[in-house]
């Protein structure tokens, strides 16, 4: 029988997937513009074509000590725009380094997002709000289709809602724990796995590779996965196409990778001042 958290992830994920982005200025007809990172010449309309960050990464954490999120589920790191070659921009708009993500989502009555984030988008230092601010400010402001000029009758901060909704939509269908479990790769204090075994398990659902990262002693503890997409149209409403990584680098060794269980007794207490923390 699936766990309650798995049920919550599936149910809320389905709801998130059914909700469109807020009013968007450009009617970006699917396939009218090239697939991001695949254009042969410059595309002027960066409201319908993600540029320069045309390779979007949905990144996930496996935090074990201190632990975050459910014992049987990975958690959100973010949604990052890479420039199709491993490089990236960051902090692209100093005027939109918002420090009130919870209040923004509350203003737009998106308690569904906040509820989901309170379970699956966690900071291992105990300050979820600061983590959310960082991900929006560093990465979200660099996704060109989230520029304020891309919206009709723009309402301040509405692009923030679209950023968090799209990140969670992608995350909700990328169940890393299940991908690995289906291949016999489960958290253990004694078992180790190879790089090839983990990569193969993550290919099965999407038919393209993902990047894995490790930390801890000698960088042998699996703790991150990056899933890659190119997009037809806007990041808000476009068609996401699974893509190969733009680099083969990884901090993980070829053998002896530990996938440790979460030490849930180490879960940090939230120290923010918002009611959802």
C-alpha cells in the first residue's frame, strides 16, 4: 500500500498539473518557435523562447542528516536555466529579489502550493522561506519567459507564482525514490551501488540520462539528481521535452555509492516567521 506522503504527492501533483499559469501576454503556439537550445539563428521573442537559459533543470535533494521531507521521497531543490553548454546566469534582476515568497503565494490564494512546499521543498538548515527566496532570486529571475514584460495586465509578483507552480508540476512527476526502488536501489546503511546502476534506473522513465551528485565522506553519499528539459514555448505553458545533460561531470565515484536512509530524528525545526514555516 502506498504511503500517505506518496498519495499526497500524487494527488496534489495532479491538481497542480491541471492549473494553468496566470494570464500570459504571448500566445506561444506550440512548435511555432524552435525547441530551446536547438535554434539555428537568434530568436527575438524571448517571451516564447527561453533564452539564454534554454536548458531547464529540475533539481532534487536527498537530505539524510539533517533530514528533510518524507522518508520515502526526495525533495525539491529548484528549477534552473542553463545556457545549453553547462554555463548559467544568476541573480538576473536585482529589483525582483523578493523576501516574502509565502506572502506572495498567499496573496494569490495559492495555499495549495504552500501546503505542498511545506512537505517537499525543505531547507536542511530549517529556514524554508530563505531557501525559496534564494531559488527564485538566483534562478527564477534568469528564465526569460518570467520577465514582467511577458505578461498582459501584469500584476506585481505574479511570475513568482508561475515559477513555483511549474517547478512543482515537474517535480510531482519525477519520483526519484520510486525510479530507484523499481530498480532495486533502496536506502541502506550497508549496501552500496554503482554509478552505472543508478544512472540506468533514472533513464527508464524518461529515456534520457540524469545527472547524479554525491557528498559526504569521499563524496560517496548520493544526495542530488538533476533532470533536464528543453522547451517548446514559454516556461509557464510550454511543452517540456526530456533532454540529455549538457555535461557528463558528476561528483559521484563509479562504485561504492551509498544511498543512506534519512535520519528523521535530525529534521531541523523551522525558524522562520511565516505561518507555513
